C-alpha cells in the first residue's frame, strides 16, 4: 500500500512538471497564404473598398487617394496599381506615438521626431531652444504639416494578437519571438528578404537587424509559376530590430514584392 501511494505521488509530480504547450489564443484575424479572415469573414481582396467597409465599417481617412485608414483599428488597405480593387493590407504594431515613431525611425515617417523627444535631446546636450519655438513645433505636430493626419500611420496600433498560420504574433514581438512561436507550432521560421541592394548579402538570415522584410517566401522557380500565383504574401516589417507592421499582399500573377 505504501509503495502504491509513492507511485501515485510520483506520477502526480511528473504530470505537474510536464510543461503544457501554450494554445493559440482566440483572435479576430486569421492569416495564412491562402486565407485571410476577420471575425470569421473572408476579407474581400480583389474587390473595391465598398466591400471592405462591410467588414470593418467606414474608414477614417483616405491617404494619397489610394490608401484607406481605420485609425482606431490600427490598419489600412490600399488599391492595386492596376485598378481600384484592394490588394494590400497593413496591420500596425507601431505608429507615430511609439518610441521609434517619436525618434523619427519609422519607415514612412523618417525624421518626424516628437517635440518631447526634441526637448529631452536638448536637455541632454544643453542646447537652448525658446518656449516659442517649442510651441511652434507643437502646433505643427497638432494641426500643421507634421500632424498625424498627414501620415499613413493609424492613430492607434493594433493591440490584439494575430493568428498567422497557427502561431501568435502581437505588438512588441521581435523576429526571435515570432520564430519561437512558429517553431512551437511546427511552422517554417521567417527569414530576411534581402531587397535593400546594399553590399551586404543577408538573404535568409533570421538574426540580422537590418531594416526590411522577413517572410517564409523563397521566390518562384519559373516565370510560369509566377504567372499562375494566387496567394497571400505575408511580410513582417522589421525596423530597428522590432516588428513595425504586418504587410499582406494578394498576388495574382503580379510582381510579388512591390517595393
């Protein structure tokens, strides 16, 4: 009887020590190379903006006539270069209020630094700037040329988790974090797509800190394969070592990467 009790106790302890695999949390977005859904609704890629309004509601802004921004949701969609159908979706994990945004490091807002960042820099360097100059900067960033409405970045980031091919992706994750989740889900890791045309060959790296895109896409073997392509290119934009946004392009025999 004593031996049986010891065996049972040992079994319980072993079960307690066995790590449980973390389950993919419920998400609004499900994203894969062949299906993109939001709240279980297939997103209408290849259709005009009117169809997207049925899914997300009315957009908040139009940027440069072809980009439709939902500021509260943290996303935008854009029209194809060939017609007015939507072929691209961006989901943002950073915006102008994010630390890199305030430092002027974001891809589409380089050099646009916040007044708070300027003040802190001036304080550290001992540079003198008048209160009137700061006030002018604040005005420019509120209603002037540097105001958020003049940039593609939504006023809020997407703050929830994404389900990308069965692995969780969310704001604040780095490439290493994402690849850990993908490995746990038996998915191929994302790797750097070397498209910056510099002298450093970094294609396929999982550790480079260069700004640019990470993806699982390895390219087409033949022009015929490219012409028949019909799936979603999922790209992870890295900026200063962090994921800035997820970019999804619907490819239907077009140029796969639109840089």
